[in-house]
């Protein structure tokens, strides 16, 4: 069996920055064990698998250790592969996901725009072990569907975080995002998800379905420029549109190859 694979740096216009994702177009769905083994072998934060069905593209996302319900950067990377390397017609791709419904990606010149559902947040108490594991007490704690949002007073607070990943892995949450107002952008963030095999994600599109409505209420505006302060870094443009979030960025192909499975 030969499976095509593309590695794409998402939320970046150049290689070696943004968030790398693998994209594997398939003729039909393989056994989940094979998909998970491929993702583990790729050892990237996400591998996206695609199957064309009628007028939409079915999409699934796997970290090295588990399948997840939503991933922004690997969806951006998937759209980039279809537009750039598979001559996908038109300007809009409709992805059908198992848990997050229809997700559209629209090509706008050199930029790709994700259309994702809002993640509604509620004030929350910290789960057991969170504050000790993250290493710095936040000003506020909020909880979405799967993740916690920690609000801090300054960009320096975000930059200086040094979580204990072994301890953070035991906290009952898919991921932990930390955010503060930015000096050269509207807000900055970092995202930690050791529970699903990703200690720190370089750029997390799905986190901005929480961050965008959070900052919309705090700053009384709908459009934002955001920076994720990981080592690789990433730049996103976000807009709140009713119960949807529009997340825009660029992508760059790094690698094209084939996977061989006996």
C-alpha cells in the first residue's frame, strides 16, 4: 500500500516556522489502528487524513497518541494541499468532520480562511493540579468544551511560563491555553496539550475558537491580529462572526512523499 504524504508549515508564509502538519489523502478510510500508527510515525502534533465523498471532503485528525475532534492548523494544511497540489476547483472547500460538523476553508489570494464553530466559555475553578503544573497563577480561568483558558496580566507572563508537562498531563483537559494582551498585536497565547501527546503546540487554530470570543467581549471588537508565542511562532487573523470564528493564515509546503505499508 502506498499513501501520499505532504508536510506543510501552517500559519506561516515560509518554511521552518508556523505549525507543521502531515496531510494524507486516501481513496477510502483505513482501519483506525493504521491511521494512528501513521500519525505516531510522523510524530507531528497532527496528521490529517482526507477522503473525498460527493461534494465534500471527509477529514480526521490524529496526534501521535489519539484522535482529536478539531484541529485548525491541519485543516489549513489540508486545504493548502488540495488547492496547491490537487487542483481543487473553485475558491471554497467543505470539510466534513465527525465531531465538529461542516468546516469550510476559503481561498482569498495567498491567504486561507477557516470557518469554525465558536467554543463557548464559562468561568471555572481550576481543576486539581493545574496551577502548580502551569507554574503561575492566572487572573481568571475559563473553560470551553475541552480546554481551559488562563488569562494573565501581561505578555511577559505568557513568555515566562515553564509548565511541568508531566504534572500538566494529569490535569483533566485536552489542552490549556494561556493568553494576555499583546504589545504588537491584539493578543498573544500559548497552548499546552501533553494529555494528547503535544507538550506545546506551535500554532493552534482550534484554540482561537475560544480566544476570539473571549477577546471580543474584553476589547469590544470583532477582528483581531494574534500571535502564538511558541518557539516557532505563528501569526493569525481572527474574526468573530455570530457563532462562527473566521481564522486566516498562510501555509507553505515543506515535503512531498509516499508512505509504504505492507
